[in-house]
C-alpha cells in the first residue's frame, strides 16, 4: 500500500492494512493516508465538477 504524509509529503510503501501512526520521515503523528492513484483523482475532479451549483 502506498502512503503519503500530509505534513511533509514523504511517500513510502507498507504492507496492506499496516498504516503507522507516525511519519517515518518527519515524526508527525496521525498525518499518514493512503496515496490516491490517478483514477481516484480523476473521479474526484469529475465528481466535484458535475456536482457544483452554478
């Protein structure tokens, strides 16, 4: 599983389901999340574009 730190941007891989509580690079707690792949990002953009009230 690919993870990214929301604090420092450090990217790394770990075993699936094994998300550490602390970033191994900057040491901040609870800042790690699963990195989104290109398809997920495109779906978010499409959903936001078509759901806007204009």
